[in-house]
């Protein structure tokens, strides 16, 4: 390393700065991957929804359109795989992210077989939709992990905004798929109506978190989308009034799909804004970190030149408190100032990062509590979440408070 001529104290101060820069470079690669995953998720959401239409009304004209959607998803999948091939996988500290990626690739390997079963009508609508949903969940898990392992507060906040918006859009995609099934049948039974309500409530939760972290451009675009969703809302209300005794025209399934697709496509444009803002922020933070490292290196080299043979002095610094620098020793005072500033810099980063990750930490605790209920009472994910929601409403608590109570009870149990 070209800093080898510096005294040990100065080399390690520079090493701390280099680690910060390397972390940002790794995060920039991850942000590029997140942008590609956003496009793949969007393509798979569209393919899932139209697969439901085809399985509900298998017609040659629908099959041709479905194949177009599948081709689009294949194109984005190739780009994701190419990007993963370029990813440096030597970082042990990213083990959880790599595990998520391995799980994702396993799901993508099964996608051709899923498509064959759909074309051959060898699976039902529910099974096909659930298979796509699991795959999309594995894609979103990678985005969540990227946000949870980011080492920069600003980038973490941007990733939190993007993850929650992608999650809201995925719930909108599930609502589209569920609506296609109900309209294709001509009515929505009670479980499907409850499912539609659950998906709408989930979108609202994710949207609220997104609003906290989003930049003004993305937020304004989202507000316009919400303000122009009147037709979708009317069909939602119609779905909740249907019954087997008063069936609807099955042709509403395609209208519902088109209207929801317009809304989801508009949401994808917001995703594009978030991804571009993320890339720009990555570049800015990298440029800033590089400049700070160069300035730091130049300053420390200047100190080293002034010191001449001051290695014993540099070692003596380690034995003194940071406030004890002698006023008549400019070199020692400058070095201690640098150490103090670097300590304050790392403390600020730590505090800001902790605040940015608070939402992710809450989500992980809620998911842990949900899995606990699923295991104890043999519930599915939706039922477990709804049980926690009811408990929160009945007790006047936040969802995270209910989750913490459940986990505390489990820990205290013999």
C-alpha cells in the first residue's frame, strides 16, 4: 500500500476512511441490483395477473398476450443474472444478502416449469398466483436485506423508501390478481372479500412508511396517482357487494386488470424515480467519500513530514486522553484534532444509521411475531397478521407493541 511510509497511527486513521469508501462502493453495486430487481418484480407482477386471466378463461388470444408478458420478464431476468455474475461475493459481512440471492436464484430456476404448467392448464389459478407471489417475495427480501445492511444513513433512508413502495406495489399486484380471480368467477365470496380488504390495508401501511422517507418528487407523483384511482376504487366497492346469487359479468376481469395495470404502471414510474435518486445519491456519496479520503491522506502526509522522526511521539498520543494535547506541540495537537473529528464523524454516522434502520428493525420484529403465531396456531401469514392487527386495535396499541409483547411472552415461557 502506498501509505506504508506513514507512521502506524496515521495509517490506521486512513484505513478507517478507506473502509468507509469501500463500503459505499459495495453499496453502489447493490443499488444497481435493486434497480434491476424493481423492473423484474414489475414484469413478474404483470405476468402473474395475466396468468390468472388465462387460467380463468383459457383462450388463444389471451395466451399470445401472456407470452409477451413472459418474454418481458425473461429479459429482465437475464439482466439480473448478468449483474449477479459481476457481483463480488467475497464479503463475509454480506452473508445474509448472499443467502437471499441464493434463494432467489433457486426460485428463478423453477420459473420455466411454472410457465409450462400454466400453458398446459396443469395448475389452478390459486396455485399459480401463490407460486408467483413467493418468487416476488424472494426478490423483495433482497431489497429489504440491501436496506438493512447499508452503511450510509442517507442511502439507508432512500432504500427504506424504495422497499416500502415496492412492497405497496406488490400488494397492489396481489390485489389485482385476487380481483381477477373474483371477477372471473362473477362474484367474491367472504374469504376473497376479506383478502381484498387485507391487501388494501397493507398497501396503506407501506404507503405511510414510504411517505416518511420519500423525496418530494416521488411523493408528489404518488399523491397524483392516489388522486386518480377513482375507477379502481369503484370496482373495489363493487367486488365487496357481489354474491353467488347476483353474479357479475366475467368480462369485468379484463377491465379490472387493465385499470389496476394502469395504476401499477404509474407506480412503477415512481419506482424509477426512486431508483434514479438512489443512483445519484450513491454517486454523490462516493465522490464525497473519495474527496474526503484524498484530503485526509494529504493532511496526514503533511503531518508525517513535519514530524520527521516523531514515531515515539505518535505512540505517546495513545497513552493520553484526547483533551490533553499540549498547546505548545502543534503536531500532537493537530493529530488529536483529527482523531477527535473522526470519532465525531463515526458517532454521527452511527446515530443517523440507527434512526434510519428503526423502521426495518420494527418490521423484522413484527415478522418474527407473525411467524411465532403461525407456528403455534398453524395459521397462514394473512391470518396471523390480521390477528395481530385486531389485538392492536382492541388494546389501542401499535402493531410493533403487540409484536414485542408476543415475543416477550414466548421468551418468558418455560
